[in-house]
C-alpha cells in the first residue's frame, strides 16, 4: 500500500483497518436493509431457486453420462 511506503508500517496498518471497517459497515447496512419480510422472502426464493436449478443440472449430467447416448451407441 502506498501509505505503508510513505508513512511507515503503523500508518499503513491503520489505513487498512479503517478501510476494512468501512467495508464491514457498508455490508452490515446492506444486510440490515434486507431484513424485512419482503427481503427475507426474496433471498429465500433466490437461494431455493438456485438450489433447484443446480440439482436439476446435476441430474441431467448424470443422465447424460449413464445413458451412453451418442452416435456410437446405436446398434447399426
């Protein structure tokens, strides 16, 4: 970090800690904003939908690997 080079290790660490704290405050504020019934329902629906799609993709991949489908598997 430029501050560490210019002002020394203690100042660089203080600046880094300050920026990390600011980031954590922003994340906490964003999280608090979503702690409404509508926000919780939306996050739950998104997570559930993502899990359903992921499970469906895994099922399709398993079926494709076990079925042996392809031009070479036909009995000509």
